[in-house]
């Protein structure tokens, strides 16, 4: 078979019906300034789909810092990889401040979150090592595991009984191979909103020898007393061996970092292929990152307002009988029952008739028959936004329960 001939079999239901979904459900275009209200297909919508948790994405002080950095450096500087010709004092300054903030000896900047954590994992392990990981880890982690030439054992999401069993298997195997064990989980799981059970995981260190890598993309800036993340929130940050986060969420930018003991970070600097053979993070992003981190650390009102909106939204939804799973973070999944066709029609109704834009999650990402409307509250949403959204959700829930969305032409076109 020609390798291209099989591609259409892996598109998923919306991809197979791209003439119906593209530009609307898939690859939609939100236009205008980054804000709770933006334009979608020429119409203003209240959007809950941006990971702009602290509202820094369009904050005037951030915009000014970005503008001044662009004037000073342009988009090109520095040229070259950091190991060769692209290192600067500002890169090292941001690394020092990030490490200090998350309570680690050293940090190292990464150009992208997805690519960065893949390279971290690839650099740390070899075929003798065993990885034990949570089954709901993000795609970037799963892609890194696919590159691993050794064994990997998965445990069901936050299932500590299974986790212990996988550690037993891993320990038995490493006695033969001479390798080590790397445990990988997330601080906050981006689809379900619940935190990884870090406190219970590190308790297993009393019986097993392993290192813990935590991807805290959704926890950095939002969780913990100071915003230093899920490890701080659970009181175990000092027992997280490697702490990773992206800048694409609370920092509202591009890039990422990895932090840990100085010896480990030094090793990664000299072994992460994605950084050794790639151009350094532009100084526009680095200076912008310094400003964002300064505001994240010194302006607790952003996080306080975020949580005011989170609590109002989540409590309001629960009071109206909605299931939001086990979330204990800002990520708010509203769980409904329905087909892919119903999800498409419901989403269209929300956007066209209620002016609400949120992410819709369907099969095959989640099981058939389930729909998740994922809401991301931010510090720049208002209580009025919350009330408007809950009223709209009540209306669409009633329509879904009555079978209204099953009868539309859009729903039947999916052939369910």
C-alpha cells in the first residue's frame, strides 16, 4: 500500500467531515485583542478557551515590555544555538529567577514546551531504564515514551494501588538491566483539571528508588500559595526531582523551562538535542518572560481574581446540577452525554445563539457517548461572564436532554 493511502483512516470523526467542521469546530479563528470577548466569524463571543490564566496576554505592562524588547533586539537576536553563539546574560538571568521561584538549584530554558519535555525525557533515559507514568499524561509525554527503547509501565490515572504494582515490576526489571526508574506525571491534568497525586507518589520513595518528573504546565502560576505550582500546593515541591512548565499558559508566551538539582540540569544542557541543535529562544521572548515572571511573583491579585472566577464558575455549575468531574484546579470540564453529531450541533448552538465559545472534546479523545465542554477561567473574566455562561449551559443542557440536537441536519450528517 502507498503510505499516503492509509492517512484518511486516522482522521477521526471531525477530520473525516472536514467540509462540515473545519474553520468552525476544528481550526477556528478567534480574532481581535486577547480578552474574554473576541470575534468569531465576525461575531462577538465570550470565550473560555484561552489558557491566559492570569490575564497577562494583553496586559498593558506586558505589551509595553514586549514592544520595547522588539525595538531593542528585533526578532533574530541571538543567532545560533546557545552552546555555540546564542547564549546571553538575559537567558541566564531568567533561568536563575525561575529556579529560585520554584525552589530548585538550577533551571534551563527550552524553546517550546512540547518539544522541550520530549527532549528532556529522551536525554534522561536509555534502554536499561524503566518509565512508570500516569495513563492520562499529555501527548508530548506519550510521544517521548514512544522513542524510549526500554520498558514502560502505565498506571490508571491517579491510581496509587496500580502505581505501587508498576513500581514493583519496574524494580524487578531494573535489578536485571542495571537501569533506573523514572516516574512521570502532571501537576494539573489539562483535560480533567485534577492534580496529579504528587503527595502520595513521593511517599513511595520510602520503599522504592525512583526519580520524579512533573509536567506542571497548568499548575505553574495558578497553584500554590505563591503560584509556584502543584508541588507547592501539595507541600512536596522539594521532593519533585525535575520540575517542568511551559510559558504558553500563565506566562502567556512561548517557551518553557526545566528545573532541578544543578548536576541534573547541567547534564541536560549538554545532552538535550532539541536545544543543542536549535536556535536560542529570541530575546524578545526572554525579556518578555522576565517581565511576566516579575508580575506573576509580585502581583498576587491576578491569582486571587483568577480563583474568584474559578470558584464562582465551578460552584455555580455544580449548583445547577452539572458534573465537573474531580477538578481541583482552574481547568473546568463540563461532562455531558451525547454523540459526536450532537456535540457538533450543541457547539454550533452555543456559538451562534448564545455567543459562548469554549473547547469541545469528543471521541476518540474521550470515550464514545461522552462530551466535554472545557472551560478555562481567567483573571480577566467577570462574575457577569460567569452568570451568562451558566445560563447558556442550562439552556443547552435542556436541549440535549430533550433530544433536540439529534434531529438536526448537522448531527445526522455524521452518520451516527
